[in-house]
C-alpha cells in the first residue's frame, strides 16, 4: 500500500477522489432528503385538500348518506364521529392503518349518536358549523381494490349541526417513493462515473504539473553522475512553486560551483606557492650536502621561515573556511596594538602610533594576525612612514593602518582581498608576499562581524580601515 501511494500524483488523486466522494455523498443525501420531504409535503397538501372538501360537505348535506366521497384510489377517505366510530368511508377501501381507525365499513348509529347537553348548547350557538383550521398529519397504508400502498393522511375536525366529526383523507406516497428510488438509482450509477472522471483528470493534471519536477530530478541525477557543476536544471516558464524550486536549485548549483572552483583554485595556488620555497630549500640542502663550504644557511633559514608562515596562513584559512568562530574575550585595541608593535623588531620603516581606547570582543590571536598582516603590507609599500590609529566611533571600534606609498588603484581595492593576488611585480615571493595576508585579514574581520576596506591615506598611500562592533553598544 505504501508503494502504491508512494508518489505525489497517487496521493493527490486519492485525496481528490475522497474529497469529491464525501461531497457527493453529502450532497446526494441532502438532495434525497429534500426531495422526499418535498414530495411528502405535496402528498399531505393533496390529502388536506381532499379532507377539507369532505368537511365542507358535512356542513351542507342533510344526511351522511349524501356525502360524495372521492373514489380515486390515490385519496382514501374515512369520516369518524365524536365517539370514534366510523360513519363513512371510500367505497373500495378494504384495509387502513395510520389513522387510528381500522374500520373500513361504517358502524351503526354513526350519525345518530347521542349528544350531551353541552354539545347541544354549543351546536345551538353555531348552527352553521365550523371546520378546524389545524390539520394533523400521519403516515400509514391502505388497501384499495386489492392493492396496498403508503399514504400521507390528513385529519381535519368538523363541528356541524349533525355532530362532531373527524375527516381522514390520504394522499398517495407512490410518487415520492418512485422519485426517490429513481434519484437514488441515478446517483448510484452517476457517482462512480463522476469519481472516475475526477480521478482521471486529477491524475493527468498532476502528472502535467509534476513533469518539471521529473525533469529537475533527472537533470540533478545527471549532474551528480557527471560531476559537471556547470549544468543547470530546466526552469519552467511559470510563476509557481516548481519554478521557484528550479530557480533556487540553479542558484544553489551556482554557489556550489563557485565554492568548488574557489577551492580548486586555492589548492592549485597553494601548491604553487609551496613548491617554490620547498624546491629552493631542497636545492640549498643538496648543494650543502655535496659542498658544505657553499651552504647558504641564512637563505635556508629564510626559506624555512617563509614556508612556515605560508603553512600557518593556509591552516588559518582552512579553519576560517570550516566556520571557526572567534572567541568571546574582550580586547582593548589600544593596549593590544601597543603590545603588538613593541614585539616587532624587523620593521625597516618607522611606525607611528595614535592609540585611543576602543574595546572589541573576539579572538586575540586572530586579531593579532590581522594587525600583523596589515603592518607587513604597509612595510612593503611605505617610503618613510607607517601610522597605526585606534579609536571609538559610536557602535564601532576602529583600527587604521596607513602608509605613504603609492596606494591602491580604485579599481583594484576589492581585488586585493582575494587570495593569492599580487597587483604588481614589486610584491615578489622573495619579499615574502604570497597574496594571502589581506585575504586572511578580510576573512577574520567578517568572522568578527566587522569590515575591512582600503581607501586613500592623507599622505597619498593606502589606508586600511578595520571596523569591529563594540561590545558596550551591543549590551545597550
């Protein structure tokens, strides 16, 4: 059963069929009940009309024998006196039930029953007689001329100079039975056909609606098998949920393709950057092994340090790409920058500091890497001066590193934050630049909820501005 209704199309068809079936059953029951009540009311109206015609005769005829009772088999009539005795009945009536009077032949004394003094006084007061406005209805059956049928009986009370009487007249329910039976038969035949049509239409419409989903599924399977992330799923020319699904899927594939290409490019660039110092170090060691007097120890140490720094940068980038979150410690940028500057002994350009207290929350080690990378970049390009500034700017803590070099062209101010990017030949590998420092600084800033941008410094060089949220403003 789970496999039979395992598809959306099958479940939609089943659901639509069940809903329509319930609606048809409810509507059919309502129609049948309404039809039966309506026809029953019509039979009652016919019975009431017949009873009142006989009641009118009771007010005008001289004797009960002069009553002209209907001889129609669809309208049996009984007339009962005040004592409950049958005084008149239709000619062919043989058996009756539902009126409370089972006699079919008039009894004796029906018209000449005794009257008490009170009745006589009432009759004197209303010599013309009276027909009650209320009609009592009952259901029963009657046998007329050997044929039995169901009837709706109307009982009308009459007070006349000849006595008090009750007229029972019946209206045939054969039309009601026939109409209800015909309607029920039509429903039993038509409802299954209608359900079959609904199920078929739902199946076809659902299949047509889900056809784009099948195309998306097939294309995704092909992309998975071929590992070709440049392919895209077809987007239907509609504005429904399936079209949005296709667009979202293509957007996801685009993001995935970009991420994979970036990762591949990163691996290729990292391999290239690692190959150079490793090859240089191996060459120096091989020459030193063959000719110890030619061993360049300083060069070997420099290549080893560079290799160590490059490996540390690659490991940090890998941790950042893996979603490593910064710590929650408090760092005063002024004291932090002062401490970091005091530990730098190899700078060839003088660093000037203008440090004002500004507190941030984050990883001290990662922030140290940002400041170190910005200072190293400034040292490579500065002519005679590097300036470090910290300050508070509303909800932000700001750290700025400026140099008096040639600056960064406006069109390249975003590109320099990409990995393994060098803007000119001045930034060679021999000078220690691998094109990762600024990329690491931008990633760390973003992980801390801040920004890192480059502008033109007042001295004409480059000014890198790091903005990080201040924990005091967040607490407020």
